[in-house]
C-alpha cells in the first residue's frame, strides 16, 4: 500500500474522481472508460486518480478480478482507499444521510499543475461520467 498525496502530482494536472463503491457495474464502466483513455490524459501532462471509501484490499480484488466476472482487470492509474472517509469529507463529497450515507458522491476534480482546483463536478448516483467529457475540460483549462 502506497501513501498518496497531491505532492506526488506536482507540476502535472490531476483528474481526481470519486465513486461510491467497488463492484458496481455503473461505476465499473466509468473506471474502465478512464483507464482506456489514460494515454490521452498523459499526453496533456495529466494524471488520473480514482477514490472510493473501499479499502485497498477491495481495490486489489476489484483490479485482480477479470472484467467479464464483474471486476476491472488491470487499469492504467491508481485507486485510492478512503476508508476513514477523510478525503471525501475534505472534498465535500461525502453523503451524510439516506441509504447511501457514508459513501462518496460521484464527483470529478480537475487540479492544475500548481495544485489549484480548476473545475469540479458533483453528481448523485444516477447518470454516467464520460472520460471524453473530462478530457475536453482538461484541454479547455
């Protein structure tokens, strides 16, 4: 398990995205979409980092399980475990009531090469994030 901080991305752009849970088909599709487009982000000096409240053990299982069995398979960026929910709380994306209490809202933060948040989008559990839309935002910034 490697500790991660924004300092690891100094001088680069970062797309930090939160998703509620591992092993959910909707969020699986989004993560795979980001992974399949990771090279396009890298060409813009932009890294990707996914985060949920699941443990690093859950993330490992998610990545090690083949896609046709409900897992991610290998992906082209790291997933961050936020089991104490501090990161989600600090970014204001922690659900505080209802059935999903304690989960992360689906959200995306584009952080520039000086560690300034340049764009953020927070969504409920419906809908679908597309890597191409986020890539367009990064290009615009």
